[in-house]
C-alpha cells in the first residue's frame, strides 16, 4: 500500500506515531530538524529563529522534570525525539510496507511543544520499508548528528545515547505490537518485529541491549532515576535506582 499524503493509517495509533504532514501548516515558524541539531551552537540558530532550538528544548525538559543536572534533561530530550522518529518510521513500515523519507530539510520540529515532540513533514516521499533504508532515514540522517550534538554540548556518554536510541526503538515496536494484536493485524506485528530485530543488529545499536520477544533490556541507563521521584525505567540496566556512595564516617576521637 502506498503512503498517502496525510499518513492517515498512523492516526489510530495515536501519540508518538502520528506525524503532521503537508496537509497541515505549522502554526508558527519552526526550525528544520537539520538546523536544530547542530553540534556547535556557534554555527547559529536553526531555521532563522532567534534562539538555539536544541538548547531551548533541553531547558524546557529540565524545567518540566525539575532535573537536577542539565545532562539528565538532555538525555530525556534525546530519547523523546528518538521515540518519535522511530514510531513514525516503524508504524509506516508495519502498516504501509513503506516509510516516509524524513529529509532533515523537510522535517520541522517544535522545540516548545509538550511531549511527544511535535514534528511536521512538508512533503511525503515514499521509501522502501526495509531495515537498511530505515537505518539510513533515522540513524544516519537524524540520530547520528543529534547524538554528536548532545555529546559535544552536554558530555553525555555515547553508550548512553545509543542505548536511548535502542530503547526508544524497542518501546515503539512494543506499542505497535500491542496495537496490532488488539486489532487482529498480525501481519503488521510480524513486520514490526522483523524490522526491529534488523535495526538492533545495526553497528550503531548492536550491543546496546538484549531483545527477548518484545521485551528489551538495555546495558546503559538514561539517567531518569536522577529526576526527583523518577525511579528506573522498565528496560533499565539497574533493577533499582543507584545510590551515591556515602561519605566515610569520621574516625572516633581517641
């Protein structure tokens, strides 16, 4: 089935899967994702906007979470955007058999939106729905430059960021699998599982965790446990939030 201009098949999936397309116009100027995720903010703001979209997004997430460290908010922001990109791509592959070309100069992002991240695609161009194309569209085109930018700006470990990308992929696949089984779309569930397994074997994601059925256990932590009341995620490498080591007690006086 060919992609329709509005990607209507994604609408019943809701939330992270829906993508606004050329049928709707952004309500205000938005940065193209290519310009928003610059590694060096000195290169200038994105999309002609008078601010740095990526730094703006991280500050917004930090304020919403009450994050004690900027890098915690940067990690959460990264995982949220990765989840949107994977959900759109995986949802289209499962339901249409094809994926949209998320050309970074045609994909716009609202850094001031609430979760999930608000994306708008100016033109729907169909691409094959295989793992190699999905890796090119999401990993190479978007997540690699986004990961480089967040590493450079916030000193996040590469293993953490690629773990975020793998976790977001697995979570998108899990939600799609649940929807597909509720609606008798075993064909869509099978395509999503196959594509997810293929993507997790990609060199950038290989070794980030273990996929068992639709359950994923990552080998890194996204740092969400450091948010007040955050706890650990369901796929975290930790079974409980780590504790900071206590300072040594002073020796008793003789």
